[in-house]
């Protein structure tokens, strides 16, 4: 199995960053404008993307003030998990987002594309959380 692991410091408080990844308004602000996001364990995230015939579905496995875990149910994320963990950095403003997308079957072309994709999407998340200006990557 192959995992994508990234982290970045975001100059915003933990509540702002958590809302960006765990609420419908937040996900629509940086990721995809076509999102239905349920909140709390057992809820579902349904994400639509241009030119993709069926929305991708994720189930919320864990939802806390500093941690969100989503399990992919269909599409290329089937059987993978996404973990967003927020850590306060000692002596620094903002929070560190530790992101892992785990469980890819191989380090193939799809995996490489998702690795690059997450790097660009997390930069969009950082911009949204720091400025509050919505600019979804996928309209």
C-alpha cells in the first residue's frame, strides 16, 4: 500500500481550518463547489468534479475538534482514508495541518497524479483558511 503524507503551516486558528475541511461551506470554499458535506461520525461527503460522471463519496469515520478521518467509498478513492490532523505549533502563530491519504494499492500513475493534486489542493486550502476568500479549485 502507498500513502500520501504532507504537512503545512496555516496562519489561521484551528477552528477555521477545521471548518474548511469538515463543513459544506468550507469544502466549497477551496476544493469543489459541488459538495454536500455531512458533519459528524457516520455522515457522508459527496464531492462532484467537472467531467467526472459520478460524485465521489466518503464516510466520516472520526470527527473531532483537531482531527477528521474520511473513508473513500467509490471511485478512485475506494478503500483509502484521508486524515486531517491539526497541531498547534509551539511558539508559532497558526496551526500545522498534517494530512495523510492512505491505502492506495500501488505507486502507479494514478497515485502520482493524486500526490500532485493534493499538493495543489492543500495550497488552495491554506489560501482559503488564511484569507476567508472562497476560490474553489473545481467550479
